[in-house]
C-alpha cells in the first residue's frame, strides 16, 4: 500500500496545506463528500475535523443513445485516464484474463490525461481488438452507455468518493472497484458490487471474470445497487449546502468550483451543484478559479466553495479575508 505523503511532500505535489487551513478558518461551515475525504484532510489540517459529511448522488439526467458500434456485451470503465485512476492497472488485468482464454470486451470512456500513453499500452499488450477507447463521452450518452454495460469497473489507486460509482448504481449496474477512499462508503462488498485490494490487477481480473460469468449474481448485485443509490442525492447535498450558507429563498449564491473550468469533473460538479441549488430555491451563479471578480459583481448573499483541487488555495483565502466573507467550503 502506498505510504501517506508527508505535509512537505504534499506541498511539493501541489496541495496548498497552509491555504486550505486559512480557508477553513474563515469558513462559515464546512462539509466533505465522504468520511474518507474529511478524515484524510483532518490528518493534515485539524480544522477539517469539523466538516459535515454530505454525500452527493447521481444527477437526474435523461440518458441519450450511447455511441454506435459497441459489442453486444461489454464492461465499462468511465474514468479519466490519469495515474490515480488506475486505468493502466485495469488494462493489465484484461491482459491477464486474455492469457487465461477469457475475452471480455472492455469499453473505456473518459478524458485522456496520459498524452496517449494508455493507448500505446493497450497496443503493446495486443488488446486493440478487446479494448475500445471512446475518449470523452457527453454526459447524457454516458448514462445510456452505463445502462448497456454489464457492470462498471473502477480501478482507482486513490479516490475521494468515486462519483461514477453512484451513477452506475443509479443506472442499476453493479460495480467492481478498488477498496480506496470513499468507495467502500458507497459499495458494500457482496451487496452492491465487489471490492478488491488497490494496485492488484490479478484481483481485478478475478472479480471481473466472476461477475461476467455469473448472471444470477450480477442481477442480484444490480438490484442492490439500484436500491442503495436512492440514499444519495445531489439535490439533498445542495439543499444542505444552501442551508449551511444561510441563504434566503430566492437568494443569490455564488458557487466557486476551485479547478480549471475545462476539467471534465469540474464541469460535472458545476452542473450538478447548480441544478441542486436551483431545486433548493436559490439563485446560483458559478465560476472557476478565474472568475471570482465576475461572481463578486453579482452581489451574492452567500458563497459556496467546491474544493476539487487543493492548489492555489491561499489566493482564494485572501479573496474572502479581504472582503470579510465567510464561505461554506465543500471538501471534494
């Protein structure tokens, strides 16, 4: 298991510990998207211990038709191609399955942060005919894709929650996932899916082959996943954030998604938070870390920060301190 980085190492990796602490000290209230997120932050920043755990859920999106030309049966991995998501581990697991004579079509959907390295890895292992890489898929089409898949697999090395797991569960699909971060808070082994040790391609391969070949178990876990998903809701999380912010009915809420606005995850958080806050009766306005001035000109009565990236947080803390503002901070 990977050793927990020290605070000094986190600063080198880009985690602005001092800025995050300053922001939490200014906050009117704080929340976290999982117990793991809260406890992991609190191990470095004591102020995070006060964060309330607010799980979000799958968005209420109407599924669109998935991309054409897919196999009749397939397994789906919906994840960005980044080191921490472990998609390379999944591809290696699939090479182990093929070596055993089990050919399971795998569909990968997600933004490529590997600069093509994952595709080269697929070709080097000779899996071009078995692994389909779709790249970024529009969200509505992704919902349709999930409903076509036999199950979802999430091989993350690290993950604060794994929102795609909630989407798969809401679509009535079981999950094979690494036991990391907040994922075990959503998926209970043997009830909604199968959990495996992280960084273990052989364990991924065994769980995937088990679920692929056992239709009755797949159906049982799928039913459990759909039931379990009803406990999680973006509307509920947004309503609680709105309550923590103390916004009046119809009041303006500034939502700061602290990440690059072009990031796929940031866009999903933004859309879900805005929809949830509107449903809660607020009038939300949104920006990423380049739009603070625009939000200020809207004269909001409350501020909510979705902290997706822990870089450059001192800039955000200085912005609030200089104006005497007390935001609600959602650790993600």
